[in-house]
């Protein structure tokens, strides 16, 4: 299965029939940008976010995609660092929140 550059892929994690986490992966140039990642408050601190990222990366790696980027809120950079992401920008404001662009290559 090829992943055309114009396609965005949405990922959803369920607990039985309840969607508890989601994210999307959007191809841009030579990388995939992860966006709109969220986990319901009651499910945070249970490794759901880690599982979601690993499954997204696993799927995209099978499609031959090896470079990933994301805009991390500053308070979440430690989470992404543990997943292997590195900061590639200075802090900047997006939607009135301080972010840092992060990247991972596998």
C-alpha cells in the first residue's frame, strides 16, 4: 500500500466502543507531521499516548516513512524526548501556547 503525499491518516484508540485517544499523520515534503494528538483526561498517565505514537510510527514505517515531526507544547517535550524526538526549533507561540518543533528519524 502506498501512502500518497496528499493523504492524511487518522488514528483512533478505543476502550471497548469509547474513543479515548486520537491523532493524525499528514505527509509534508519528505516527512510526516503528527497533529491533533489527544488522550481523554481520564486515560492520561496510562501509557495510552505512548502506545498511540508507537502504533502510528509502526504503521508509517511499514509504508516506508521514516522521518516524523510534531509541534510539541513546551510542557510535553519530555514525553516526546522519551519517544526519541529531538527539538529542531526555538520556542514559538501557536494558538497562544508555547511550542517547540521536534523531529525523529528511524
